């Protein structure tokens, strides 16, 4: 085989491989999009727990929201046990109040209701520290400024995780993803 024929064969092989990679990645992207079923990220929220009373389940956290709504976040929360522990995890429910304040001083307010599992931080348990996964809704309860057009009662899904370090009396953080299904959900 001549050098030019070998180069042509290599170019064809590279072209076939490149086409395969592009088609394969399009297939994976379409699958990922189909799995999401039109769910889009409204904002993420990253908060640090400032106070938490393990006995009452009451506390508050502050942090930052980033996305279609961006600014500082404040959450007044209370976890309530809904059943006996399953291993080191206590099933919980909660009704929280959330305020997000943007860079212009405009605010949007939410009720945040949901359920989850709160790992108790038992030494030797597989979950290190305390906390766990949470799910629920963010429901608009009011707003000011640019958010005042948002319809009170608009509901958004979310999932989150709260974690506290295994150190005694250590406070942790919360990561939240709030989602929506279409632009009509936003107002």
C-alpha cells in the first residue's frame, strides 16, 4: 500500500470515528434530555446553617442563590420527625420560610415544604455527620420590585441535601436545586 493510500485510509478512519463520536454523543444528549422531561433549573441555593436546635428541630441558614433568581438567601426552618428511625435515619417533614434578596434589594418569598431523611450522626453509621436528602416544593408567597409580577401560589419542585460535620455541635451547609418545567411556570 502506498503512503498516500495509507493516509487516505487513516483520514477515512478518523472521519468514521469522528462521525461515530458525534452521533453517539447526540444520542446520549437526547437520552439525558428525555430523562429530564423538560425540567429546567430555576436557581441553586448554597446556605450555611447558622443555628440548629436538635431537640426542637428549629434553626436558620443563610447563603446565596444563583440562577434566574440570584441574591442572598435566608431560610427559617424546622424539621419535625414523622416516624421512628430507620437505622440512623429519622424520617422528617418541614415547613420553611425562604427569602431571597437580589442585588437591587428586590425580594421574593417562598414557603418551602417537604420531606426527607435526617441521619442522626450515630458513630459508626455509614452516613458521616448528620443530615441527609430533602425533597419538596418552593411556593411563591409574595415579592417586591421586579419579582412583584410573580404569581403568588406558583409552585416549583426542588431537591436538596443538608450536611453537618461529625464534630460535636458542628453546623453544616445545605445545597438546593429549584426547578421548573416551562416559562409559563415562572409567572
